C-alpha cells in the first residue's frame, strides 16, 4: 500500500502542466484560437497599416524622384542658360574690345598723320631756312673770297690795278666747281 500511496501522490503532485497529456486537447484548442486571433488582428489591422505605410513611402519616393528629375532638368536648363549668357558676354566683351581697339587705332593713325604733317611742315621750313643760310653763306664766302682774291692780287702785284670784274668772274667760276 505504501507503494500505491506513493504512486498516487506522485500522480497527484503538480508537475509541468504543458506536458500533462490530459490537458493537450484544451491547449490545442487555445493554441488554435490564439493563432486565429493573431491572424485576424495581423491581417485586418497590422497588414493594412503596413501596406498603407509602404504605399505612402512608395508615393513619397516616386514624388521625390520626380521632383529630383525635375530639379535636375531645371539645373541643366539653368546651366545651359548660364553657359549661353557667358558665351554672349564673352562675345560682347570681344566686340567691345575690338571696337575700342579700332577707335584707338583710328585716333593713333590720326595723331600719327598730324604729327607727320607737322614734321613735314617743320622739315620744309627748316630746309627753306637751311637753303637761305646756305645761300647767304655762299654769298658771304663769295664776297670774302673776292676780297681775299683782291688782297692777294694787290699783294702779288702791288702797283698794278686789278680788274674787279675779272676777279669776281674768276671767283664765281671757281665757286661753281
């Protein structure tokens, strides 16, 4: 009997209820009910919310990509407009520089022409003065040569008269070459 009492006490002793075979149908029932409840909650509440979040994210990504593409296109247009404006500005600068060079060259040519005219006028005036001075010097030299020749002739032949006309003709012939 003691063995029976020990066996009965062992059967009646609490152990792990999950491993108690007599409660398996009850555990399986509640497992199925819990899984169905979780499935219904997930399928009716969580999945639609997750789907909405994913759809919203996809929409945001699509909009962001479209906006980025539009901004990229606008940036390319702005860059093209900038490059065109830069090219126009460069060509305008070259045109202005060319016009300025032409104006400066025209002014320089005009100034050079005026300077050349002034130089030519002064050169002609100087040549005329030089010609006058040469003619005056030539007359002075001829007069001095005539006086010197008369003095030499008087010194060589002290008592004789010297023909002034012949002496002047001789000096003039000698001066001409």
